[in-house]
C-alpha cells in the first residue's frame, strides 16, 4: 500500500496550507484580528463554521488516496470500509430487513415463489439499545473534547482552568461557548449513532446496484468541497488581476478588460462547460495511456469542471473590484504614494489589494455555495462530473428515473437533499457572518 496523489488532492493540500498560512499571517495584524474577533462573537457564524468543519474533515480524509493491489482507495474508505463493500442486490428502504422488490426463488421442491429476499448485510438489533449506547459514548467523547478545548482557551487567555470554565458556564465569554458545546454534543451524538447503526443497517437504504446510499452521500462531500474551493482558486487570479488593473490604470486597459468580461458574460456558461467536458472526454478516449485508471479519469474530469467553472464565474467579482479600485485610486494616501515616486506595481500590492481584500473574502464565501449548487445542476443535465464520481448532482440525476418507477424509490433523493441542504445553508450563514465582520459599511 502506497500513497497516490491525484491532481485534485494536490490542489487540496495547497489550499489547506494557504489557508493556514493566511490565518497565521492575519493573526499578527490587528486590523485582521479585529474582524475575526467579531466573527467569533457571532452565534450563527460559529455554529455554521462547526458544521462546515465536519464536512471539511470528511473531505480531507477522502482526499488522501492509497493504492493497494491495483485499487485506489481513500483514507475515508478505509475508515468506513464496511459501508463501501457491503453491497446488496438492488434497492432496499432505510432500515429495511428485506429488498424493496420481489424476486423469484426456487424452493426445495422445485416450485417458484415471489418473495422479498433477506438483505445480506443487515443484522437485526435493538435500535433503542443502540441509541442508548451512542448517547453514553457521545457523553464521554463530548466531555473529553470540551475539557481539552477549555484547557486550550485557558492557556491562550492566560487564565486558570476553573475561571475559564466558570465564565463559559455563566455565558460571560465573548465566544458563544455554551451554544457551541450543545452543538458539539449533537454532532458527536449523530456521528456515534451513525457508527453504531451503519454497522447493522443501511441507514438511508441502498440504490439500484445495492450500494449503500449513506456511503454515497458521505463520499459526495468531497466533490462538493472541491467544486466550491478549486473553482474559487481558479476564479481569483482572473478577478483580482483584471479588476484592480482595470480600475487603477483605466484608459485602454480598462476598455480591454471590459470587453473581455462582457464577451465572456454573453456566452451561456452551460455551453462552455459542455464544450470543455466533451473535448476532455474525446482527449481521454484517444489517449488512454495518460489516464490508465478509472479514478484518474474521473479526477481529471472533476478538475476540468472546476477550471471551467472558475473561468466562467470571475466576471462579477472583477466588476466589483474594478469599481472599488476606481474609488481607491483617488484617495489621498495613494495620491501621496504616486507623488513620492512609488512604482505602480508596489501601489497595487501594498495599498490597493489590502483595501479590497474584504470584498474578495466576502465574494468568495458567498460564491462558494452557488458553485456547489452549480455542480448539482450541471450533473443533472449531464455535463457535470464523471458518472463514476459520487456527487449529490449524480444522485439527484439518478433519482429522476427512481421517482418515476412503481413503487417509488425516494430515499436517494432525500439523502442527497438533506446533506446538500445542510452544507449550503451552513455556507450561506457563515457568508453572512463573514460579511458582517469584514464589510466596513455594515459596521
């Protein structure tokens, strides 16, 4: 077994390192620490952040790929291995003991009979007992995590552990620790409940090929995160470079930038994405030696979708940065820097870019959820990620036929909807909190 680094994995690692570096850099500057403190005091913002951190943790585990016996699997697959390998024959409802469809079986006397076959990987247990066990385990894990968190907070604030705990219990801390501790217990309880029940039942049932739907929804988290983050990484250089350059220099440069993003905005994004995906499919079909495994082919198609989404979505942020830079270039401190002979490049990086950073961060967080939803829409129309890639869009696309059959198979659509709804809602609430913390006009 050895480590395999896919293209998307590499970009995820770079993104994580960049975020950690930015957090370390901003913690050393008071004008950045102040908005982060305001964000930490936001109840909705911190609750949403904790939910997103659970999604991110699953996505990061699913971005560590290992190859063994010619098969590529992620660390998340190894962690939840029973879910990924316990396949049934076909559909089964949530917490069911038998298949959803009748099958013809031959009895010992040679006669045929139509019955609902027993599921192979379901063990009948007392669900109430499993809930109780999960509750006890959750209390123990929750207490340990909370104790460690309070110890770290006490060390950071240079206070005693008892004093910090009393402030948290009385609700006197600036960070809403009481609310976060309640949320932490709910999250830990749901995780332990899923761990205890998933080993005995198919929590969200199985799909047409017998794959566990709960496993599919968890695997789809990485796809949603990649679409939202990597497309943003592709978008930012275009938006920042063209936006502040057009706003600062004006003239012919501004005219050229306006022509570029006006032309790009006039082309339907779906057509560009469809053309790029189809071109990539043709290239992969003609050069199978470049991408020898199914995992690598699906990964490069996912990366191509992120790139084309980023290329087609930078125009709105570019317009915002252009307009803000128009105002900034007339400010006294920039006029003074020009009078002192400071180079234009230095003015752009030292004076203009830091003063539009709040717009960039707000736009990035706001656009994140939109890009996640875009993947679902594109996969629904057939130009999204590869069909072998597990994503909420592919699950919703497959649910079209499942909802049209009799009896109706409703649980794959419900599972994808629940996970995507929580993810997008948390991202939107966090975006609102970030906007309130960073936007000086709101303050």
